[in-house]
C-alpha cells in the first residue's frame, strides 16, 4: 500500500499537465475528460474484478501460474 500511495503522490501533480501537453489546444477538455474517465472506471471496476477473482478461489494461484505454470506447459506441449 505504501508503494501505491507513493506512486499516486508522484503521479497526481504531473498527470493532468502531461495530458495537457499531449492534447491539441482545441481538444484539451476532451482529453482531460477521457483521462478522468479512465481513472474513474478503473477505480470502480478494479475492486469488483478483484472480488470476483478471490471469490472463485483463484487467489491461491495467481495469473502468473496460468501464464507460466499449467498454461505455459500445455502451450509448450502443443508446439
């Protein structure tokens, strides 16, 4: 949580400035709205997705298991 808070603290001051630097002047409002929407949607969906993930008892074996463990072995065997 400390790492998350540190990253959030570092991103907050320059995030909107970066969006304003990238956006053309006549589209800055839309770019800022899209950036805010992305943060809002991710902040809303991430807890729900995480809850579903742990509710299905998938918390014991993370996605890295499927990528490098069982999934990786079956993909390797198919090749």
